[in-house]
C-alpha cells in the first residue's frame, strides 16, 4: 500500500474517520446553535449541557425503565426539547428585547446549574452505555477497519443535518422560519404566531443537541462534563461558519472535524488548537464567518 | 338640544358606520412619544389618505393601527371592536393587512414563497393564478430571490401577497415611493380596481397628485395629530391650505 509523507494509510484513514465522527457532532451541535441564533438572537450556551442531558436521558431510559437505544434516539430529544421549551417560556423569552449579553449570561448560568446537578447525583467518573446489538462489530474495508457504530453516527448525522437543511430551506414551514428570522414583526402582522414559532424552534434546536448526545453516549462515556468540553470547540466552529447560516454550520462542522483529524496525523501537537487558529484567521480575514452574510 | 342635531353631527363626522375608528391614539417608539392623539375614521369601501410631511407620524399611525408599536394608547376600533390591547397577529386575523413602507420583501424567500407567506384569512382572496394574471412579471420571476426584483416588482409583490389573504381592509404605506411614473400609474389602476371591488384602503402618501387620483378623503397629519380633513372634491378649493401643510 502507498504511503503519504511517510504516514501509513491505516493511520491516515483512522484519523480521518475520527475526524469525521467529531465533525458529525460539531455539525449537529452547531446546526442547533445556528437555528436558535437565527430566530431567537440568543447564543445558547446551555447547548453543551443539553447535549449532555440527551446522553443522560438515554442512560436513564435504559437503566431505570429498560428502554433501549433506538426508542431513546427519539424519546430523549423529545424529553430534553420539552425541558428546553419550558426554559424558553419561563426565562429566555424575557430577554429578547435586551442585549445578546443577557441571553448569553442566562444560558451560561443555566448550563453551570444543570452540569452541577448532574455532577452532584452521578459524579464525574462517567457511566457506561453499550452499543446497541445491531450496530456491534465492524467492517473490514481493506485499508481500514470501520466499526459499525461509528459508521452509523456519521450516516445519522448527515441525514439529520440535511433533513434539517431541507426543512428550513425548501418547505413552507421553513419559509415561515426564514421570514421570521428576517423580520419577525412583519410576519406577526400577517397573522402568524411568531412567539409560538420561536418556542418550537428553541425546542427543536435543543432536541438536535440531545440527539447528538444520544449518538455520543456509546462512544464517549456518559459524563456531566461531556458537553462542557465539546461546546467550546463547537462555538469556534459556529464562529468560523458564520452565526445563523444553516448550510455553513453543517459544512464547517464536518470540514473542521476532518481538518482536526488530518492535523492529528501530520502535526499531532497542533490538533488541539488547530480549530482555534483557523477561527483567529477567519476572524481577521472575514469576521462574519465563511458562510455568514455581512449584514 | 334635540336628537336631530346629535344625529346630524354624527352623520357629518360619519363615525357611525365607520369600519375603522381611531380616537385619541397615542404611540411610542421605545421612549419617544410620536403620536399625540390621532383621530380619524374610515368607512367601509372608502379610500382615505394620510398626508403630511416627513416625520409627521403617518407611518407610525399605520403601524399603531396594525399593533406594531412598542406601546400605544387610546382607541382603535375595527368593525366596532376595540383592538388597542391586541397583538398584531390577532389584529391581522380580523381581516386587515399591511403593505409596509420598506415593502418588507424577504430576501431569504423566493418570489413565490413571499407570495404564499401570509396565511389565508378568508376564502375569497385572490388565487395565485389570478395574481399572476394581474402581475405577469411576478409569474415570470417566481423562482427568483424576492429582493432580486426591481423596486416596482417588489411593490407589486408586497401588494399581491396581501390580496391573496382575503383581507378586505388594506393599509398601504407609500406604495409609489421611488417608482417610475408608469409603475405609479399601474399601482393607481390597481388601487382603483380594488376600490371598485369594495376594498377599504388607508393610503399613506407624499405624492398628493397620486393621492388625489385615487382617494375619497384626505387627512392631514402634523406632529402626531390629525389636523385637518379635506374631501377629494374640495381639494382644488383647499389647494393653498394643503400646500402650506405639506410645505411644498
């Protein structure tokens, strides 16, 4: 087999796969953030905690109620999304007329409280969540071994991301959403219930985070800090892609996951910071982000 | 005094059969107090204009009627029902629609999506086919991005989309602003045709020649109040006065 710059293909492909998996999580999470920011103008710092809650709800469903992975993939986003809706109605909705900073402070505070609660009850050592039987094992692709579950994570993320993109860009419901993102007042003046749309959109964005959390549960251990570690990178991804751009969030998410994976192959020392370096460069050259509009 | 006099006064002011009755309307943008007690009324099937200088409060009056201000006070009755404490979406559902000054075409929506955005509120709105018949340009460009249309086409789209909803009461804010004379004529014909069909229209205009060609009555707005009313047939007799109001 060929070697590239002295790197065996197995290593290259292995890191590419890890990159693609990280990218899947970046994409689903930054997509949720972009959807929420677009309509609510709120930078949802609770997103990481909601991703963690997604994983925990899946774990609870299994361990307390005996409900397995596949139903959890649907139920957990519904449960966490519903909690998100309650937060939006009771707290976040009071901040829409104020500066971004207040929304950021509120959601950041909520994240700390939620993570603190989970740490208190479940500790920080992490809880195991088994890969569902149907997705155990793997495929030998010749140049590398692909664990089935990891392949599924990538496929599921791609489907959810592009499904969301399609819904927002190509359907009538999406047209309402896009219009309300541009000019909520006028959309309201046409008789459309914008506050309800905002609430449901927040619930949906939060549900996306929880979905990513369920996907993550069998790969990473279910841990109260799992979201806090990831969300910092995801915010960098959102800044690079451009706040509020749907396709931008998806492509940047997958793209940066791959870039990170490649860096791990060719310059391992830089892999932890490469996304932040790219963020700094993008901010200097195109502050509105790669896919953002300058207005 | 007798009942007859009261009757007469009421008929003269014409508030009795008013579809829209605005009295003592005050309005705010944030902290700034813009409307200081606007009074006027519009009867079913009438076309009425609000004339006045820039910053007199015409657009604000329209927005206040639609429920689009941060804060409003006074009374706005629509078909006899008080709407002052209602939100814009509830007012809209009473069958009133706005075509805003900046036209409000959504750039992230195609022409067709823009057209279909406002939900139908009544069954007898114009069908999409009929709208494309009236405004063939829109049909040709229905897949384009809404804001890629020319100014005139955007204005057509802004009017067309509220005709689709079935609302029979339209608030049009400077529909002729910045448009070529031939487009202004087309909009004038559209408004006259709507009047024929029984629509009620409140028109904000700077172009009072245009206003005179379509309206029944004109209200003059100054510093957040209605200061005068001139019936269209008395416009010539009052032209001096009107020029003084408008500062032309």
